[in-house]
């Protein structure tokens, strides 16, 4: 196949080509990947997506956290969560990969950096708070109330 018949890639690399084409160029990424147990191409691709969004190399991203009191890396990760135009699951996985990358390179991020909250789109087969309270109050003895309490609070 010649290069003119190949479709243009949306992000520059794929999960199959990111290791050889991008990740092995950076020693910090190589160290990080050696410490991971599995799914190395996928994790490298997620870090690549973050770096391409930030328009920085992995070394430049680590330099943002060269001082412990500096919060530039945390702010960049928060901006990624809010502004990146990736699907929510991709943003979630990218933030996990970035936090892991920093941790493996001995640069600890603050706990609130890149925090995302999962909001379910469909009900999770649990009654509403009002229905749970009505069910609890309709029980006459402590054993039944305990059963309703355990059933309604242990679902997650």
C-alpha cells in the first residue's frame, strides 16, 4: 500500500504504533512502562493523548512538578479534565495514566488533581431515597429494618 491510499490518523499514533513511534523516545516513559504490569501499549497511548493535548513532551510535563510546592501540573490535569474533547471514559483513563506516570517518576501529585466524579446516566436498580425511607419505616421489628437497611446501603 502506498502512503496516498492510507487514511489519515486522527491522533498521530495508534495503540499499536505508539510504543515504537513515540514512547521509546523518552527515557521517563520507558521507566514508567517497565514498572507497569500489563496493557503497556494502551497506557502509553493514553499518556500520548494527554501529552498531545497539552502540547508538551513527557519530560516537560514532569518539569511542571520539579518543585513540590508548584501546582502547575495539577492545574494542567484539571484543565484536561474540563477542556479536553475526548469521551469521558478516555479522559478518566488518561488522568489515571498521568497520575501513574508522575508517581513512577517520583513526582507526587496532589490528591484532588484531575478528580472526576462518575455520574450515572441510568438508575442503578435502587429505589430513591424517599422510597427507601418509606420501606424502612413500614417495617415493624428491628430484624426487618436491619434487612432493609443492609439491602439499601450495600449496593454499589
